[in-house]
C-alpha cells in the first residue's frame, strides 16, 4: 500500500508495529480501508498478507467529545459481553497510546455479514419472508441484553444506575450547547417538557444507548451476527433503549428521514408498534409509558445529528461528503417529531 492510499486517521507504520506486537497470527504488510456509513467513531477494515481481517475503531479526526467517542469503553463492554447471549466481535487489543495513530483505538475481529441501512441492501440480502423474523430477533436481543446482571459480567461500575434519565437530559443538553451551529427553539421546548414528564423508574440494566438495526451485522442466514457501536453503553432505564430502537424504526411504506435507516420501509418488516409489543412479551416489562421515552429519543437523536453535522463541517470525517447539509435538516425534523409526541411542547 502506498502512503497516498492510507486513509486519514491511520499511521500505517505505527499501527503495523502495534499489530505485530499484539496480534499473534498477523502477517505484515497490512492494508487499510475505511468502512463507510458511521457518523460517530471511525472504523477501518484491516487485512493482513494472509487474508486475516480485523476492524480498528478510533474517534473522529476533530471535535472530539470524550464521553461520546470513548472507544476504550466500547472495547471494555464488548469484552465483558463475550460468552453472553449478546453476539459481539472478539476484541484483540487496545491501543492506549494516542501517539500511535493520533488517538486511542482498539482492534476486534471482522464479522462476516452486512449492515442494513438502505432498502436495496435488504432486497439483496434478506428475502421478504425472513424480514419479520429478523426484526423480532433484533428486539429479542435487546431484551436479552437487559436481562444480563451487570455485576455478573463485571460492569457494575459502568455508571451510576439511579437518576439515569435526568443525567441523560443534562448530558445531551450540554452536548447541544457545545456543538450547535444555530439556535433551535424546539430543542429548548422539548427539554422543558421532558424535565417534567420523564419519570425515573427503579429498574437499572445495561443499556446499549444506540441500539438499532444498522448498528448490527446480519449474516447470510438473516440472523443478528454482531451488535456494534457500544460507546454510549451505560447502566440505566431499559425503556430508554427500547425507545431509541423504536425511534429509528420506520414502518413499512412510511417516509424515512434522511440519514436515518430506511431499510425497514420495505414489505415484510413489522411495525414499530409490533416491535414494542414483542419486547413487552419477551421481557415481561410494562411498556405503556413509552411515549415520553420516544420524545426523549427523538430529541436526543436530533442533538446527535447536529453534532454529526458540526463535525462534517469541521472536516472530522475527511473529504468527500457533499450532502451533509441534509443532516442539519434531519435534525430539525427530529426535533419537531419530539414535539409532536410531547404534549404541551408546541407553542
């Protein structure tokens, strides 16, 4: 690989030396390619001379928010979940020395399969008859995550369990203030409503924080082969996780918001209502109070997209992204959707 072909964010020589020291079977030289599609931490496919494949994860190239781009947190959580019902890639090692390639990173095994973001990908890889089963397996995986006892997997200190929702409100408001590119009154109105209407529950579980179809790898059998993107994982209210998955889920035939997954708009997938009912069935939890959680989920996703937009404008993801203005419009629409769900937030 020539120097010009090494993607931004990778020091090929230093990373190759790290692999030689930490990954026993690796055969140099290494080839690096960016894995497209993510808007948070960066992922690179790493192939060695013998055909072994790995994935390297590191933070964006600029505008870092440590609590939102903590790759070592991802590594810790995935290592803890190995051997549980949650499918996660095996972690090969952590690069804690930021001088190696400009930031901390970790390396995990590559998992064969596809990430389903667009309808064309679903049409190619998941027959209509298999889509309902895949969707239910997705929500069942979420219920299985929420059934894991944090101390049993060494994650009891991942966060304070109590007060999760209002900590989340403070955190995401702070994120909005740190990276907003304009004022958006809906963000303020929804926040005020959420302060009064999000009720803390006693139950505390492991929560993924960004659980959705396109944060998983689906194998050729239409199964969830791996759950990815654990940087927001913490201890908190499981219904918040369910709401995030539901907010990203677009019903078959419905219009999708740009930069959110449109994969589930095809025939064969269940509706959001059916997914929530399935979660209630397999988890035994009461989901009748889901609406304030949904309002929170849309509000939070709007803030996340605003941060993605700000990072694109700053060049944090490198060059070649022409359509990032659409991300700004998507944040507006999601904030408006949160208002529709939160009674009393509209002017």
